C-alpha cells in the first residue's frame, strides 16, 4: 500500500582525477599538511596526511590495512585528523554541465579500531551537502558514502570532503 516513485538515470564517466591515489600526491588539494614525522611515524601530528600503501607505515598505532580499489590498487590517502571542523581534507575542481545531477562519493575507513572515528561531510562550492557521516569503528572496514547534487547554473564545482571533528585523537 502507498505511493512510490522511482528516479532512473545513467551514471556518466568519473570526473575525479587520481581518485584512487595511484598517481600519488597529485590532482587534489587539502588544508592538511604532508606528514613530516615524529615519535609515532610520519603522521604523528594531528592535521597531517600521507599517500601510502598502508596506514601503519605512516603511524605506528594505525592498523595494517589494504587498499580496497581494484587491481592494481595499492595507494590510499591516510589522514591523522584534526579537531578543527570545516577543514578541507580533500578537494578537487571538476567541470560540470549545467542543470545536471551528479553523484559524489568516497570510500572511507578508520585506521584504528576505536570509537573515536572520523566525522566527515561533503561540500561543493563552499556549501555543505548531506549530513555528517562517520567511518566504521572497526579499523580497515571500508564503507562507501555519497550524495547527489544538481549543478544548477554551475559549469565547475569545487568538491571537498570536510573534517567535522571537534576532538583530536
């Protein structure tokens, strides 16, 4: 019983360049700083990141996780989050067609088995879209998150993943 509606569409090609990080630290911007090291490894300090094959190589306390992307997928962006909400973790400018629906998605995992997980949100052209989402509490458990956005009159979009954490660690 009830009224149902279905919207059908066709996904186009992926607009994101180096979205699997196989080309390393290129094709995106971030407000985080490339890790420089410390007592726990490259990502000792909050607000740092690295592109690597395993989170444990960047921080001694992080889990040994594998990349989830298809072969030859080995690289991933690993972040030691900060407690500053609204910080751009990852951004990229992409061309878009006016008045077109786009799906923006990411795969994310926690690098630790810990109840304190990433609190993230999508942003397009400096406006948040969707609700805050969280990585699973079990380390190395990849989960996909996505939102649909209509381009309106826009011909380009700055797509970002924002940190919305207020706690460090």
